[in-house]
């Protein structure tokens, strides 16, 4: 029952400080989530006017949504675009990451900067710069132009995440595999890919959700057929219906469940890896490592702490 | 297709065997260079070239002229929009970086083993539709919005709500909201890398919490804050979705101008010129930021 000397005492200023920190943290989370919760709540609100107080619960907007042919067509179109773009971006981004990290070509820093630059380009700039080129080569805007635009910003993402992973991976594993007589393809399949697939999966999922709701680039590159965000954008600007709230809520729910499933898969695979690769825990501590190797951090962090009890 | 197969095959072998001939390495780089040229270099260069052409009666006149830039620099509307866009982007990225920094500091130092969960919770909004997040602010701030409803029940005057309705403030608020997760990601990764023994050592040497922050934590995390600010600035400076959604007339930004030139006005060269000014401003800010992002001494 004696208070240990090294434990901080509960002085007034300390309590006030803790309260302030707690209040700040809470309000930031509230600020980040309130808008999302508001949209979800209003998708069930029985009124065409978006204001308080709530008029009552209804599923009308969801029914309208599923009866809206144009909206459904737009969703299907967006799915097609996202899948194609992610496929291209995954192959290209993965290949580039391998080239960069494993061969370290001359001027790889410059290549790295150029390759990742679309990630920090505003969508509008990417959109209009691609548009002028596409117009110049007389390519019609539509599916292919949207896919090009999306692949242009998803590829750097895949590249970035996979390259991060490859940099901390041990190249001697691959050399060992070759020494044991495995060919390059076998080595790639059994050593390189398993070591990076979590990063690849995370990048592909992030790319997929980004593509599904991209508007800034798509707006310029879409032809006559709108993707979901472009269609919704039109609805929002000219005559809005609460149906849009329902669409947003459904899509957000879908993205987040996808994220949760991906997180679970990554976590399970990282846990399995842990058994064989425990020596490999890097203290890099970057967030992306967490995203890709969720299971490493918390437990190890605890193990490393000297037990004070 | 054949060339791509060939090079990717070359990549696999050179990836595993260190002593391949140097020539193979150069071959492996070719697909990357092709990609960069087609999707990064060419579009930007062509946009620059485009901005030196002129639109006459809907067609583009392919002779070099500085007229677009002269028109822009002589236009009061452009100057006003430029100043406003700069202010909005600076204020909202500064706000976002400050909030993200404080939040990242609290998460890293106070959340213990739950810090990754806490960090992930801040990043999750990035997975939720961009349009939805902005539109949600329209529901909150807009005509007959929630804010107005709350203000009415509390008996606050019109002046309170009109400050946040279709104005510059509503754009700043929304862009700050959008930028926080990006800034947080950048700050968090640098703060999390600072080993706690450095802080303990500083405290053992008798430094107060504030001195430790000023002399140890801030110098080591400044690069993260600077890069976070840079990314936030570039992304907010070129935005046109937010001003269109919550800005109204007084919240119009340069991005809205580009949209107009590429759309209704059908004057692509002029739009390209505005686009180039946006790119240049972003590059200048990034260059300034990179001066601040250098560490005084390496961490290890």
C-alpha cells in the first residue's frame, strides 16, 4: 500500500493537464468521425431536408438507391475501373520496387522521386496533364483513360509500400534459396513474394478504395459514362436526394469491412510468420510496417520492457 | 509485350544474383523509365507547352505566346483567387499539421500499447470516400444544416452560422479536416522513431518536460512535421472539390478556375496556364519545406 517513489504524484496541475489532454484527444476524434456519423444517421432520416431534429426512421433511401438504375450502373462501372487499375498498378508497382531495391540502379534516388511524385500531385493537376496528352494522341476519353489516370496514382503507392518492405527484408534469404538450387522463378515465388505479399495486399486494398472514390482525376478523364463519384458529384450539384447519403453509407461500410477483413488476414499471416521469422523483427517502427505486420509490434514492445512489478 | 517479358525476366535474375553484368541492370530500369516518361514527364511537359499556346474560337493555335500568362497576371480576379487560395491552403495545412502533431505526440507518448490502434483510428477516415467526407460538412454547415439547427435551439444569432456557411471559413475547416490524416501519418512516423531513452536521458540530466521537447523531440521530429505540412499544402492548394461543395462564391479557389477553363469556358491553354501556376507554387513550397526537413544530426 505504500506508494512507490518513482510513480508520479497526483498534483492538481497534473490532473488538469491530463484532463486537457483527454479533452483534446476526444475532440479530435469527434472532429474526424462526426461528419461520417452524421451522413450515416441522415441516410435513415425520413425527410428530404438535411436538418435536425430527425423526422423519423426510414429505409426509403436505400430502397430508392437499389431502384436507381443509373446509380447501379455507375457502381458497376467504378468496380470495373478499380479492379483493372489495381491489377495494372500491382504488377507495375511490384516490378518497379523489385528493380529499384534489388539492383539499385544509378540515379535510383531520382527515379524514386519521379516515380512517387504522382502521390503528392493534386488530382486536378494529374487529371488535366493526362487529359492534354490523351487528347493529343486522339484517344477517346472513357474506360481506358480513367484506368490510366487511376493506375498513375495507385502504382506509386504499391511501389512505395512494397519497396519499404523489400528494403528491410534480408536479401541473403534469396541468395540462400539460389544456393540450394532453386531457380530465379522458384526463388521469387517461394521467397520474395511471401515476404512482400502482405505489403502488396495492403497497397492493393488501399488503391482499390482510393480508386472507388476518386473524383479529382476522374472528372477530367471520364467520357460520357460516369463512375460512381462523378455521378454522385452531378447529383450533389444539381438536385440532391438523401439517396446519396445511403450510397455513401453503404460504400463506407463496404470499404471499412474490406479494411477489417484485410487487417485480419494480415494479422493472421503475420502471426504465422512470427514463428519462423522472430529474429526478423525490425525496430524500424514505421507505421506502414504496422499496417503490414500488425502482430509484431504490441506484444514485442511488451516483451522488451523490463518488468518493474 | 515481348520486351516487357524479357526485362522482367532480367529483373528476377539480377534481383537474386548480385554479380550480374552491369548491362543487365540498365535493361531492368527500362520499363520504369518508360512509365515515368509516359505518365509523369510527358504529361507535365505537354501541359507546360499547352500553356504557351492560345485558344481562339474553340480551337487551339499552336504558336508560342506568353499571352495566357500576361492575361492572368493582369487579371484582378486571378490575383484575388491566387491570394485567397494561398491563404486558405496555408492556414488549413498549418492548422492540420499543428493538430496532427499534438495528436501524434499524445498517441506516441500516452497511449502505450494501444498507440497503434489510436493511430489507425486517425487514418481510417482516409478509407472513407473523399466526397462523402466533404459532403458531410455540407450537411453540417450548409443551408438548414445541423449547425444552424443547433444555433437556433441555443438561441445564437444568424451571424454565428453565417460565419461558417458557404464561405472561406467553411473551406478552411473542411480542408483542415481532409489534411489531418496525411499530416498525422508523416508526423507519427518520425515521432515514433525517437527512442524513449533519449527522453529519459534528457530528464535525467535535469531538463524539464518543455526543455526536453524543445531540445530533443522537436529537432528530431521537425522533418516529419515539415513533410506533413508540405503534403497537406500541395493537396489543399490544388483542390476544387471542397470549394465547389462548401465554398460558395467567397470560397472559390484556383482549382475552380481550372475546372471552368477546361469545362464551360473551353479554353484549355488558359486552364493549363493556371494549372502550371498551381504546380509551380506547390514546388516552391515543397522546396522551402525541404530546407526545414533536414535533420541537424542523424538519429542513429
